[in-house]
C-alpha cells in the first residue's frame, strides 16, 4: 500500500471505531432497559460498518417511545 491509499483508509477506520465504540457504550449503559440487547450486540459486532449505524438509528429509539 502506498501513502495515498493509507491516507484514504485511516479516516474510514477512525469513523468506524468511533461509531462502534459509541454504539457499544450506549448499549452497555442501557442494557437492562433495551429490548433484545443480545440481538443488538450481534448486529453491532457482525454487520461491520452498518451495524453501529443501524443500532444508533433504530435501536436507541426503542427507549424514547
């Protein structure tokens, strides 16, 4: 890999880690009140980039309703 490729990949990795950590921390804080927390954990972990995004959009709204 040359420097250009690395420069393009690093922001994507940082964004993914930020989304992943935000989703995991939110799920851990609300583990008892969340519906199906194990399913949400599996979504966050196994659906790579889109898992945390799906959780943050749909998973967090369960508590607000």
